C-alpha cells in the first residue's frame, strides 16, 4: 500500500495555499487516498506560514525556512525532512498556486510503478493541456523541453514540469545534497538524475492552469539559468557519462 506525502513550496501564497489545502482536504475525504502534506515556506512576508499554522490541519506539517532560497533548495529541504520518516513510500511535488490541479492526482496516483520510479504530470502529450497561457509562453515551454530532450538524451515530454511523484526508493538512491539547481532548472536536474538512476518513468496527461492569484515566480534569469545549465549537463553526459552518473547516483 502506497503511503504518500505532498510537498508544497510557498513564497507569498497566503491566498492560494488556503484554496489548495481546502481542495486537498475534500479530495482526501472523498477518496481512498491516504496522504499527508508538508508546506515548505521560505519566510514569506505575507504571512503564508502563519496562515497554514493557524489552520491546524492534523495531516499538514509546516517546514519554515529562514530565507527565500529558490525552488530547488526548498524541495531539497523538504526531501531531507521527509526521508527521515520511514512511513512514506512516495513523495509528490506540487505548486501552491493552483496551476497543478487536485483533480489530476487520482490518475497520477494510479500510474505509480513499483521500485525506483518517477511519475510525471505532463502537459505536452495527448490528453494534456494548458489553460490561460499565451501562445508565446506555450512555445517557450515546449522549446525548453525539446532542447533539454535533445541535449540530455532523455525521452520525456515535459522536463520542466513540477507536478511529479518520486518513489522514496529512487530519492534514497540519489545524492540529493550534491544537487545545486535553484529555479525551474531543478525539475530538469531531477529528471536527469532519475534517468541516470535507472528509474521507471511514467507520463500522465494533466491540465495545467495558469495562476489567478498572486505573482508568477518565473523570470528571465530562471530561463537563462535553465538554458545554460542544461547545456553544461548535456556536454558532461557526452564527454564524461560515467562521472556524471557517479555525481548523482549513490
């Protein structure tokens, strides 16, 4: 029986996190799915952490961080905390802003494979879609994934997406503390590490909804970081493939 925990990083998500936790609560009550939640807050000035704490939901834990360190650092902190607990079999990563729909969780849960595995919520496969994105944003995301697929030699269709399920067995096989990506480049790094570890990858079509409340964390600097870092990783995989594997896999 799978036992899941959902990691949700937050920075100034006071409105969105309440809405998401409400949806997760209803889903948890109406289904047979058993999961906990860890909200990882990077010292949000808008009081996100205090709001989560005040909700006093017994299956929601709060991980307070002292500063805004980026998406990758937040998730690695969450991984480190959860992996201390032997009660979980899988870790879900999910955005706080509503872009990842609770409605897509049942299909993702059902697609989990045994052993070392990664289940990816994917926008760019049949059945997947995006809502409220301009064509320019869609083209940028598709181009980013196509470039990463080519550079890294990984046949996955949404390498920058963050709606995923990692098996604890996979995460325990990785050198998570040696990873350095901060922004959305973290998603590419984790997909690459999973591939190097020989994880079974399953793609599930999802509907991605652009946020309504709050401000997007996407910036030009994040895009540039992903482009440059992916190029470095691609060259490393071709020139020193074994060294690259040893860096990520225990």
